[in-house]
C-alpha cells in the first residue's frame, strides 16, 4: 500500500477479532441452512403432507428469495450501514426459522423458507463487507478471510452432519429451531462489539429500476434452472424463464450504465480481478453443489448409510477445506499473487473430482471417496480464501456491500445451476444405462436391484466428469483474468481507483 493510502486508511478497530467471531457464526448459520434442510426434507414432507411435485419448493423458495434479493441486500447494507443490516438480517432470519420449525402445513413452510432467503440476502453481504471494511492490514485480512473462506466452503458439509443428527435423534423441526440460538448470539455480540468505520456508507438514493430488474432477472434465472431439473430443458416455461432472465438482466446492465446512482456500479463488476473471482467462483460452486447431492444419494441409497453416518462421511472434505483455507491460503496469501492460489487450488479440487469418476457400486470409502474428498477440500479451501478477499479488491468502501453481494450471488446462482445441470446429466446417463440393460433390470430380485444401483452410479460418474471440466475452466479463468499482485506488493491498479481517488475515500486495502 502507498504512503498516501496508508495515511488515509482508518485506524484498526480494536474489537475487530471479537467481531469476526460473530460474523463467522452468522455466516455459518446461513451457509449450513442451504444443506441442513435437505436431509430433513423427507420427514418434513411426510409430516406436513407436501406432495412430491411441490417438495422441491422447500429448497427453491429459499434459493429464489436469497439469489434474487442479494444485490438489493448488499446496497441496503451500504446505504443503511452494515452493522444495522447485519443485526436486522439476523433477527429476521431467527423469526423466519421459528416460523419454519412451527409450520403446520405446506404454505407456512414455503413462506418461512422464502423469508429465510430474504433475510439471508440482507445478512450475507453485510457480513462479508463488514470484514472488508474492518480488516485493512494485509496479514490480518488474510487470516480473517481464511476463517471466513473455510466457513463459506465447509458450512454446507457441516449442515449435512448437523441435519443428520437433528433429524435422526430429535425431529426435523430442529433443523429450523437450531438457527435461533445462532442468530441471537451473533446479533447480541455484533451489536455490542462491531464499530463500523466512519464515512463508509453510500447515502445515494436507491436505484428502484435496478432493484426490480436485477431481482426479477435473477429469480427468473434461478427458477429456470430449478424447473429444468424437474420438467426438462425443452419445457416451454423453462425456456420462457431463460429468455425472460436474459432480457431482464440485459435491461439491468443498460439501466446501470445510465443512472446516476446505480444499484450495481459497473466498475464493481468490470474490474478484471473481481470479475475473475465472480466467474471462477460461480463455476466452482456448480461442481460443489452437484457433488453434495450425488455423494449424499450414493452413500444413503447405494451404500445404505444412515443420515448421521452420511453426514460424518463428509468430514474429510470439511477438514480439507479448513486446512486449505487457514493453513495454506491464509499463510501464502501475503506471499504469492492470488491467482497462484486460486488456479492451482481449483486444479487440486478437479483432481479430487477426477478420482470420483471411478465410482462404482462396490467402491471402498477409505480407498476412493476419502482421498477424493480431502483433495477437493484442500483445493477449494485454498482457492476460496483469496477469492473471498478479492471480492472487495480495490473497491470504494461505499460499494463494499454490493461487491460482497456479487460473491454470494455467484455462489447462489452457481448452486442452482449445479444442482439442475448435473442432476439432469446424471438422470440422462442413468436412463441410457437402464435402456441398454433393460432385460437384466426387468428380471427383478438381487440382479435387478444391482442393475438399478449400477445405473445410478453410472449417472453420477457421467455428471462428475462434467464437474471435472467445470473446475478446470474455473482454474483457467482465475489464472487468465486475475492479475493483481500479492497484498502490499503493488501490482495492477483496480479500474475503480479513479472514482475512489475522486471521492477522497480510502480504498479498501488488499
């Protein structure tokens, strides 16, 4: 950092490490909520009388509200203050979780999930942008984002373990109620210790056309991919959703280039390092979400694991992510350029995914699945950490919320795409295998059951090959687009710097 930038930077907040505890707790709650409900869904569906056709909406209602409202949530955090947005988001999330746990029917459950998504969209960008404005020293920032990156990457797997325990030993309702103590502790702690730096708010009027276009465009995109999974890619409504999404998001970009105070300043999106992060991370998440789905089904349906045993089977990935993020990414981030962590990290994850293409009905967990998960975790943890930090690379603090929201948006959209795309590929490969072995499948008995299991695994392996290619593309994008040097070592200047200098606001150090 230059002497001028150093003199402009605010003094370090003495309570920043305490604040990190509560920010990390809130992030864990939001991330694990994306998967914890998956394991509880069969029990909830039976209790509440939700039809097979509507059960996907328990997941989709959350994803639509979260993915669609993230940019709006990020700008609200910039405008009203991240601490305020963070605390309101936590309280709202707790109330929505209580509503979901107390649900007495389908409508109440779906409404609670949509509310959880809406408050999550306020909470998630506020959490990441608080880290961005509170940690300005390069080494401290690396440690803070190492912890945050590990949670962002591993929280979904933690949700599988917790969901298994709660569903098996208590009741599916506890997968909702468990959020309440998380939210209360994080909200009280945040209110007491977080001190937002002065002058970091963006008090510009809210861009209402931008809010409407971005929200409807993202909702249409997420819904299009979700519907494609159940109704097929050639379904009329699926195609309509994709066309509508393209038109709405194109109109959004046009509006943002014209209005005086845009919801998403294009300088946030077009700076090559941030753009590289959003794109590579979104692609990588496609692979991760698909893998969670396939491994969960493989372990429970093919191998006969219980929900708790399935959750624990994901432990190597969690350990790998924490190690990659805190011991590799955080230690090397101040020594090497971020692209040399992200590119190789995604390639190591692709190697782990490549091992899983060898999956068979009788595959050994210790010999194949465990080492594959360790490689995946190490690679993704190493890549996630600098990616989370680069999300606010060179950005004006007044734009930190919306820059942070873009990371969450790329993850949410990537997750929706991953689940739909890879599941469709797997289903097609399974159908093709069963067609080729129709006679054996029709025989019934143990032989027929074996063919059914082999068809499922054949589908998973086919989809995992695609996931390998997607991770390789993530690595290529990270290596090609991200060109900033290591923190404190200079390197290319962010394209937003001219505006930042003009506004006389200290640029967030990276």
